[in-house]
C-alpha cells in the first residue's frame, strides 16, 4: 500500500511543483485526506451498524478523530517530506500510456473516498 501512496505523492507533487516545490505539502495533505476519509467511512459504517437510530458524534469522538488526523499527517510528512527526487528517479521512464493509466488511478483514489462518504450518507440516512 505504501507504493500506492508514494506514487500519489509523486504525481500530486509533480502537478503542484511550481506551487510547493520539492516539499510537496499539497501531496501530503492529499494522501492524509484519503487515509482519514477512509477511516471516517469505516467509523460511519460501524457506527450505523451498531446503532439503530441516527445519533450525533460525541465530543470525545471528534477529538479522537482530530488527533488521529494530526498523527497521520505527521507520519505522512516524515515519510514523504522532500522525497520527490527519489520518486522521480524511480518513475521517470514510464511510458505515456502507463503514466496516463496511473494518473487516472490517482484521480480515482482522490475521488473515491468522497464518493463512498456520499453513498454512506444517502444509504444510511
């Protein structure tokens, strides 16, 4: 799974290179968003299955989720910070068709967690 997030970091950093430079904070935020929204979706599904009626999130649950977000962001920052050159050397010789296919997968990876959240919200309303 790390390989997939490394590639997402590489492609998003490449897209926002003039804005972020080699640090790639936008890519780190994108990876963190994917991971946190998937955790949120898992929480929502388990919560909906455990409770018959809809309920509001407790304050403690919100704080725990915020701490998890910060922890994942910190981990991703330490793992990917300024690794753009390393990843660029690794993936610089991709064929155009492979690059386009993987770019589509990166786009879907950024979009899928939000679509799943919307589906969960509609189904478990």
